[in-house]
C-alpha cells in the first residue's frame, strides 16, 4: 500500500512542499462554545434589570432576590445602575442561574460574571445598592443575602446611608 510520502514523490517537489507545510502547521484549537446558560450583556436598564443575548434575540432578565431603587427616585437609582454597568459591561459573558419567571414571563436569575464566584445580585446588596427581596428570596441563599444586607446597613453603605431602604422612604422600589 502506498504511503503519503510515496504519493508526494509521485507528484514531485510541489507535492512534497505541500506535504511538508501541512505537517509543520501548528494544530488549530477550537474555541469552546459558551455553556448553555452563558449569555452576553446587551445593556443595563436599571439597577436590577439587564438585556442579554445568547446568540439570537435579546431578552430581558431581572436580577433575582433583590430590589434596587428606581431610576427616577433620588441619586440611589442611578448609582445602582452605574454600579451594575461597571460589573456587567456591554459584551461581557455571564452565566445565568435561573430562579424563576415573573407573571409576565420575564426571567429571574442570579448573574455570575465569568471571572467571579460571587453573583452580581449579592454584590449589589453587599455594596448597599440593593436590598434583598423578601418575597422572591426563596430560591436564593437567604443567609448570604441577609448577612450582606445587615453589613451594608451597619456600615451605612449606599441606600442605607441615605436613610432609604425597604419601607424607609422614596427609594423603596415600586412594584
């Protein structure tokens, strides 16, 4: 049975040159596809709403287990959105940990940046830019969110330093 070298000899020097080039080329490594729940950030809407896309049509995601002040109420709403934009820049890959859907079909998820082990949701609570949503907290780590909120309150971070929070003034999120 003829070998590849024999075939190259029959084709002459040109065939041998092609064979040598092919054999010396570095192996090509494919970029692994994203995980099924990985999406790209399209934009940040407010302190607890983002738009993402897996590759197709963009869709809206609400950050599960938290609330942040609305944009139109005080400086805390824009501060929460700005923090979320820093944590989730446009084009960044993140993993969605789906926690449910709202009555009108909006996905609720904890958002995990690829370079972090702490969800963005929890980071916002730790930084005092959101508080835990006691009505939808059940699928999330209640202890971690409770501790984060308590520490932010005691340090008077973000909404807690301004006198706002659940039931405490105009920064309370509207339902």
